[in-house]
C-alpha cells in the first residue's frame, strides 16, 4: 500500500475516530491511551500532518503509536483499519 490517501478517505477516518471519541467508555481510565491517540490522530488527519514531530505531549506508548499510524495512513503506508480498528476496553 503506497498510494496517497484521498480527502474522502481521510474524512471517513476522522468520522470513525470521532465516533469512538463520542463513546461514553472512552472516559474510563483504562481507555486513556486510546482517547489520547484518537484525539491526536483526528488532529493529525485534519491538519494533514505527514511529519513525525510534535508527539512530546503524548503520555502513553499506545497514544504515540496511534498518532504515528495516522501519519502513515496519510502517507498511504497503512490502512484505515490500523487506526480505526483499535477497540475500546469495556
């Protein structure tokens, strides 16, 4: 996979991530890393940020991994399922 991600695909990913951020379970302490990562991923996708910088504020490895996956998604190096397929703990 290496084709550039289209605007429609990016918007679809943003919408999917936003649905997960709207889930009431996202506020549970055990979902902190997912919330952190999804929030950063939405920002990355909206800004179309393709550089691996600006993650210093992220506190968890999973949050940083989701952010990196969002950048790789924009670059066409991974699928939407990588960033949108992460489930919340219940």
